C-alpha cells in the first residue's frame, strides 16, 4: 500500500496519462447533493480565491491497478468516488466555460491533459463511472447535455457547477479559478496486489454514512472479480434485485428473509452480513455463483408477489387476504411455498390452502393480542420438515 498527498487536479488526474479511473458496479450510486456537499466544495474553492486559505483537503481516494494494456491501465476506485466524479464534473464545466469565452488553449489543455486520453478509443475518457451513472455522464463527456431527457443527480450537479463556476470566473478570472482548484488536495492510496481490497473497503466505510448489509453483500459478491464480470453479474442479477427493492434497507430485509429460508435461522440485522458471507462460502464450494444469484432473484420475485404487488393473482382470495394482513413474520416460509409452487412440487390449490391456514393463524393471534415477535424465528425452522 502506497499513500501520498497529491493535488487531485494537477497530479492525481493530470499525471495519470493513459489511465482510466473505473468506478466499479459494487460502489453505491453517486449521491452528492448540490445544496450540501457541492456547495461546501465551491465555498472552499472561493476561500482559496479570497486568500482565506492556501489549500483544502478533500479526503482520501483509494484505488488498485486493474487491467493493463500496453500504456493504458485501469485504476479501480475502491473508495472516494464521490469526490473524484465531482472533480471531473468541475473540469468539464471549466472546459465548457473556456469554450464560451473562446479560450481555445485552455479548452484544449483541459480536454487532452485531464478529461481524455488522446488517440485512445476504448479508454478515451479518463473516468468510467458506475453502470447506474454511466449513461448520464456520457452526455456530459460527449457534450450532448441538451439532448438528455431523463433525471440524473450527475446532470443536475454539473449544471449547478457550471453556473456557479461561471459566476466565480466572472468575479475573478478563469486562470485564477483553475489555480485555486489546483490547491484541492487528497491523500491517494494505491493498494498492492496482496492488499485485501474488501477488508479495506469495509474498514473505510465503518465510519461516516453506514453502508447497509445489502451494500456490503453486493460488494462482497462483486469486488474480487474483473470489471467485465462485475458488470455482467450486476446487469444479469443484482439490477433485477434493485428494481424490486429500490431502497437498500428494503433489499437487506429481503436478503435476511431469503437467508432464513435457506439456513432455517433468522439472523439479526446486525449479523446479516456475516451470516450471508458464511452461507455464500459454504455454497460456492458446491455450486456455481449463478445458481445462488438466480435463486435469489426467484425468491425476490416471490417476495414481490407476496408483499409488493396488489394486482389480481391466480391464488385468489387467499393471497389477497395475506397481502392485506401484511405480516412479514412468515416471509421465509411463504417465499419457500411460492418456490415449491414455481417448481410445481405443489398445486395452486395446495398453495391456497397453506395461505388460508396462515391467514387464519395470523388473524387469530392479532385478535388475541399476541405479540408476533416471539414466533418470528419459528417459521424458518418449519421448513426443515
């Protein structure tokens, strides 16, 4: 592991000629807000312009070297993607401001020395954002922002940065603003091949905004694979889970129930990540990871059918009543029933009868004022039989 302080603009980005910073799919989405982190960073830049401070420390960026092709290398960002993506948005904004002012020299320098790798096709752009942000970012990189019709935090932040930096350039000058941005520093940490990126990632993210168990599980599954493998797994499996469970905490709760249906034990929320790692390690020795992930997607669809949908279902009133009760206590058991139904181990009529019994049981406990927490851990154990 090599750690050193560097100007993020003048050294970390400019001196990485022929490199591409890759935000892997296991990273959480870009989340900086214009009225919070972006505004604070702009205030720090103006403090440098005013002479109130000489330098500003932004934090750390951790990366390891990925694929190498002749002079081109991938730098896989383990931590620090928020500040790195924001820095690239700043440089794109400065480049376009230079163009507006007909300063072709600065425009060309920013493009060729900071934003792009000249004479490269595959690695043309110095930054490859995560899959979820790549489409919006490409509109900025290709100077096609006016054609973008979706909603994106990256696009919104770019526009905010462009307008704010334009005001600073008008107040000071383009050269002065760029010189101030040269004084934004980071500590960059390059990991060695024998460093455990997963362990380092977990340690770094043990402070600040906590990662959910779902975030950690996604990272655990993806991190030690190549970027192409990560994208394939993410698009084929994990993206389907995120579409069903847009909120990370909701996805974590599903994984907790899924794991209970497989291990017959309901883990506590704080132990979920460790429990999943243990389950994964045991299964991966025998099964291809695709089998486990396919199974997770199937169970997520069962969960969606049981709890999140409200349209007509072939199981009729039995499932309709179960949805109305909205009890998650029997979720591991109920999902397994739906899986038996999918595999045609049982008939629709048998599934209906199971849910009728569950509905009667849950309703009677509710009317009797019985606390459901006491038996939440019983349902997974029923699956053993």
